[in-house]
C-alpha cells in the first residue's frame, strides 16, 4: 500500500512534547519494521531536520506554512491538494484531526491521544478549544478508523461521541529510554549542566494546571516543614500556561530555594536524570497515556502517580497511587513512604523495569500496520 502520514501541524512548539514523541516513534518504528508498505510523509518545514529516515520506501513532502501556531494547516493543504491524494491508499493523521474536506477522496485513519481539552478547557487557548470541539467529532465520525493510546481514551470517545468501540483500536506507545542509557561517567557533567542536587524528588512535564503541580508544591512544603527531608524538588520540561500561577504558589510557600526548574533536558541526559531521582511523582489530573511515568520506570526511578484516566494502564502494579491528587497530605505521605523505606523503593524499581518492558516498539508498530492493512482491504472498516 501507499500510506500518507499527516505531520503538517507538528511544529517546533509541540515537537518536544507527547505529540512529537509519538509521531517520531511512529515513523521511526515503521521505517525499521515495515518492509512491505510505502510511506509518504507530509512534514512541516520547521521540523523536517528532525525526520531522520534512511529508507527508500519513505518519501518526504515538505510543506511550508505560515508561523501562526493554531491554524489548522493540514485542513487547508489537503483540501487544496485532495486530487493528489488519490494516488495513496489511505492517510493517517497521528497528531491532529484528520482533514475534513476530502469528500471521500481517500480513506482516513486518525489518532486521538486524549480529551484533555474537553475535561479541562480552561487550561487551553479558547480558540483551540473551539476548533477541537468542531473538528474532532467530525473527524471521528468521518474516519475509517480511530487509534487511541489507552483504553481510558477509547471509553471516553465511545461515551461522548457515540462512536462504536469496534471502530477504535487501542495501541500503546513505548519508551525509547532504558537503563543502558544511564551514564555514570557523565553524571558529574549532567549534574552541573542542570544544577541537580544530591537528593531530589522529580516531576516531569509542561506546567499546565491539569498536571497539578500546585498540589505537589504543597505536599513538598509539608515534607520540608514537618519531616525536614534533605531533598529538593526538580521540575523538568518547558514552561506552560500554568507556570506563572505555579511561581506564585512557590513564592507563597517560600520554596524559591528548594525548587529547581531545569527546562528541557536532552534525550541523551534524561535517563540519568530519572535514574538519580529518589522518587518520581506524577500527580496529574488527567492523561491520555502518560510518557513520563513509563520513562521513569524504564530508567529505575520508583514511581508515584494519580489513580485516574490512563495512568493505571501505564503503571500497573509497579507504583504507588494517589487516590485524591488534590490532597497534598496524601501526596506527601506517599513520597515519605518511599524515601524512608529503601526496600519498598527497590521493590518499585524492580517492578517498574518489568512493567516498562511491556511497552515495545514491535507491539506498537505491528498493531498500526494491522490497522492500515485492515482499512486498506475493507470498503468500510
């Protein structure tokens, strides 16, 4: 088959987040595993330098679009070039709603990663929420098939959009990190590069409000004040909409000297940063999948996560769960439980390694290829 991959809306702003990670995993995995099909990648000019595929069956179509971040450029491009799509057997949109104005020119598959914009609209730009509220229901209805990252998201789609669950396939992503990438030789350099303390609690991700870092800050204050722990709190990742509010919380709790913002950390250094953490905490209020807990487990950090959305699917029995992520006392109690129990920390590390190994490139890519082949054969999936 000739399969198009729609990456037009993937740009330098979202390439470093979950969407970018998923897209790169998908095309790199397809390139490594699929020996049968031919792929045509429609790629935003701003990220083409990150697409390093050395496979004669992969063809890049570089699309130059204006810099306005929230315009649905893939919708415009594919509408204007819909006749050209007839040369393809199907089009997969793995990061944004699939093109809505193709008028049956080609079969479409779309990946919907989560419904965060529906559950937490206040954490997104209003124009984005308006567009997704319009586009996603139509994309889900028109598409030949839907791929999701978790059973949690599959159930949300079936509930809110009256889509048959037979039309939805859950395919778990994987992590490219593992313990073999932890560098003891470069550890002093990494510590200096990111100002890492000897002992720290780690949390990873953009500081959106639904990541619930305010509750983590309050839990950390409890630990510093009542348990006098020597640890600092390390936060990695780019700044988000909730950063300013988070800084206000930190100042009000007088934690300015106890919280370290590293900014983005390179993929080469991140396994070591995970590995050195005494505890990894992810008190998110909602996740479509949740890469950071999986990465933390793969790199040997004991994990604490909220018991909501997809997180139990990712962590399984390999971590401690926060039942009420808005309760700082509960978060603090879970953290201190690991800090003062080396045997529990070691048990969680061991279980985490085993859990992380369940999420593999082979499973993700083979399941995607199966969806492509079924869509290509069927008049209706």
